[in-house]
């Protein structure tokens, strides 16, 4: 330490020293010198703790990567061993951190670091329980990653994986029976088999939450957003977007009814979940070809153009890197290209679910993805690269601040970029579209295509964590898992299972994030705030001017705008060092999540849908599903809960 001080004196001369002393004197005026000494001690302690935490996170990420990029029992065992070892070290550090009276410190950043470090996470559990929790999540995750189903036309061929085979069936098949068959098999393999592990995980994770000072995991997850009324904010956002969703839902139901007949799709009920082109009915892009508003307008098949132009997964990643560089942001480092896995290996089982990785050493960042050459994956590539760009921007922050301003921010960055990338203007720039500029009908088709991705996702994302909040809080018990899950999907999303369900099934776990213990409200938040980010960046790039019909939000492409890039960089560099409203304000001037950016983007589509649904006399909304997913007793119990208390006689 003394060497640093002398260096300071010699190198900076008396001026610098005087300045430092002056600041110090001002800062300590009227302060308790004992507290000042404690604060200085705390500062030194936390710097050393942060370095050690970085080394631990690096080790944890390396074994996690080894396991998910090569699923073997040996790798799983190794991962759990290292996690156990690290959890002991974390527990030791935690007990030391708690001894500081950090709540009285003057320095906001120091207090924030202590606050974050005074939460231990799941390592707070006793060793045996910690190991059980790791095993239950590991068990769900490997079950999900290795689930296979049988071919509909050849029932002896039973080696179909989610990626690419089953995903392909949902993208291409228009045979309701084949789709139903794939849906039922996948939910049996990836869902029902996870039920026991899931119940154990809920119990142990709740215990960990309580050891960290939270009521339950729901309370813990919500605390990440640092605002007391976060659940109310989510509900309000849904109320704002719901009228647009209902118009879109009614329109799609009509088109599906025209295609499959009223015996498959009813006029007023929810939409059967297997007919929407996606295993979870979370985005409906794959039914766009036969549901789009102006079917006679020639649809530009971007995927076909990509294949014709010999695109490869590598080229898709290079394009994305080039986009970020055009904004004056950071290029992907050499290690990224060397260590990432961007194609599905043929010699081993891996977790194909696309993910971006920070190894917390400031230089190793990777993506793991089983990339297919198509437009959807071009969007996913930009999404994952957005995570890595965030990592690169905040890599000089203390380790504890190397995170998104809130979990939704991390998800929104790449998606915001992808909004520009998928704009007709940009696709024309990079030679993926040629021919005439957009007219009104093409624009409605384009907005529809975006809507069945961005708008329809919102209720799905909302339901997934409403369901889990209720499970963690104990309002939904294991014997009601499936009933409550479908009740929410029926009421909020307006979709229904293709066949009756019972509590033998556990359909929520057939979604990766439920099996892998990943909070999901982040995606809901992301799909709202990315439009706030996009609008702000487009204004900075001079690409969007409110009420100017030649500068509409839907046409904006921020490519090559250094102005926009610098503003984005300022927000990303903050990491989680400040509460998220500060980060939001740095870019958008707004301090709250608002749906107005999204509604502005989709306004022409909402007007078109409203007029079209009136023209065809389509029923807006949906009646409860006629499918059985709750028993009569379960229904009665739910209805009793939903009814307001009778007024007390005075």
C-alpha cells in the first residue's frame, strides 16, 4: 500500500495531493472520525472481496460451460463438486461481510456493493440441502436437454430432439394431428417427468430465500427490480397492452378457423396451443405465411435469400458484430471467436438453448447456440450478441456491478438492435431484400409479422412468472400445479391445451426456463422496454420524428449512428451500479417502464386489426376453454378464492 502512496506523491506533485486532501476534508467535515475509519476499512475489504468473487464466478462459469456443452455424468458431478466448494467459500465471505455496519456508510456506491454482497443466494443453505437443490435443478435441466419423442409417421423412430427436429415440425407442419402428437409427447417427456424434482426445488429454493431475508423466492425475484410496486407495474403494463393483444388474438383465431374449420378452432373460445407454430405458443411467427393481412402481397422469404446467398452461422455472427461496431461499440474479442460454440456438435449432447456467457475475467466471453441459417436465428444471434456487448461495456466495473440495470435490461439490449436489423430498410441495406420500397399493405404485413412475435409473447411471459410466484408463495400447491397453470394461460393468453390435462401432467416444466430455474419476468420487461430504448435511439439517430409520416418508428434503422451508439454505451457502462430508473433515464429521459413506445410502434397495425375485426364481425376476447384441465373440486376452490369476501354485518 505504501508504494502506491509514494508513487502518488512523486508522480502527481503537490497539486494532486492538495486536491485529494481538500476533497477528503470536505467529505469528513462534521463526520464521525471512527465511522470514517470504518468506512475506509470497508472500502478496502470490499475491493478484496470483489476480486475473490470474480475468481469464484470464473471457476463456476467454467464448470457450468463444461457441463452444458457436453452433458455427461462426470461433468455433472464435477460441476456440483465445484459449486459445493465455492458455496463454502461464499458462505465464509458472507459471514465476514455481515459484520460491517455498512448501512451507516456515506458513500452510496460502497453501500450498494455491501448490500449486494450481504445476500448470499442459494449457498446460504446447509451443504446437504444445497447439494440436493443443485441436483434437482440439474436433473430437470438434463431431462429437458435430453428429452426425445417419436416420429408421427414412423413410430419406431424415437430420436427427435427439440432442436432442430421438433421445432421444425411446429414451424412447417399444418396437420393438426401431427402437431397434437408432437405437443403431447414433448409435454410428457420434458414436463411430467420433472414434477418431483420441481417440487423439491421449490421447497429448497424457498428455504434459501428465507435465509437471505426474503419471505419466499417470489419476494426474492421481485427484489431484483428494486421498486416496491413492481407486480402492480407488471399488471398495469398488461392492462395497457391487452386491447391490442385481444384484437390480434381475434384476428388470428379467425384465420386459423378459416384454415382448420370450426371443429378444430372455435369462434369464441381460446386458440388450441398446438396450432400457433411454436411448442409453447409464445410467438406465432411460423403461421405468418397463411394468416398475414395481405396474402397477395409477395412475401419476401428472408430465410430463402440467406440460404441462396450461402449464409453460414459464422457469417450471421460476423454481421451482428459489424452492426455493433458501426455504432462505435466494442468489437468481439479474439477469444470470443475461439471459444464460442455456434453450431450443434454431432458427437455429444449439449444444452442447445441459446445463451451468452461472461467468465468474469474481463476477456473471456462466449455464446453457445445451435444456430440454423434462418431469419429467426439471425434475430436470436443479435439478441445473444447484445448480452455480450453489455458484458464488454461494463467489464471494468466491480464484479458485483457486472450485471444488467435489472434482469430485463440485459434481455432488451440485443432485441433493441434486432428491431433495426429486421426493419425493411436495414434488410435492403444488407442485400436481404431487393425490389420496390414498402407501400401501406407491405407495411401492415411487416407490422403483423412483428406483432405475432412481440405482442403475443407478453401474456405468455406474464403467465409463466405469475404461475411461479403463486407456487413459491404456497398459494398453488403441487396437487394444483397443472390446473392453476392452464387456468392462467386460458384467462390471460386465451390459449388452451390440445387435449384434456390432469395433475399427472406438469406442462409448465416443458418450458426451458421453468426446468432450468430462470426467472422470466425479465423477458416481459424486456419486450416492453426495448421499444422505449428503440424509440430513444431512433430519435438520436434522426431516424424517427413523432408525427412525421416520412420518419416512422417502424422504418427506423440505427445502423452506423455513432450518436445512438454513444447514448446506448453510456447506459450499458453503468451495469447495475445504479438503480434501473437511473439507467433508463440516461438513455430515454423516462424513469418508468411504459408501454407507449410499443403502442406507438404498432399503432397502424392496431387500427387495421380493429377495422378488420369489425368488418368480419369477429368476437373480441374469448370464453373459458371447454377443455378439461381442472377437476370440478379444483374449479370450485379456484372460484371460491376469486370471489370477494361477503361484507361483514355490523
